[in-house]
C-alpha cells in the first residue's frame, strides 16, 4: 500500500474542508452574515453553516446543499 504523500494530503484537505468553506463564504443563498430578527442563536445563518462545515467537513457541506434544495420546493 503506497504511503500518503504531502501533495495527496493537501489535495484531500482542500477538497474536504477548504472548498466547502469557500463555497459558504461566497454563496448568496447561504443567508446573511448578521443575525436577523429576534433569534436567540449567537450565530447568523451563514456563520452557523460555516461552523458546521468547519467541524464536520464534507458531511456538513452535503447537509448545506440539501437544505438549499429543500428551500426551492
């Protein structure tokens, strides 16, 4: 079994963590950065998704994509 090279490791980190985070930062449908309304949540919608993806990686990004598709219906 071949060893994991540094290049392969960086590619995996980029795909699993960095690209989903960049998608949230630049997505217009992710919600506002500021807290709106009278929410008791300390995070805005976009910051919340950012934290979820930061902690769970690609699984959180898949959840974000699924939530966007549910908003359209």
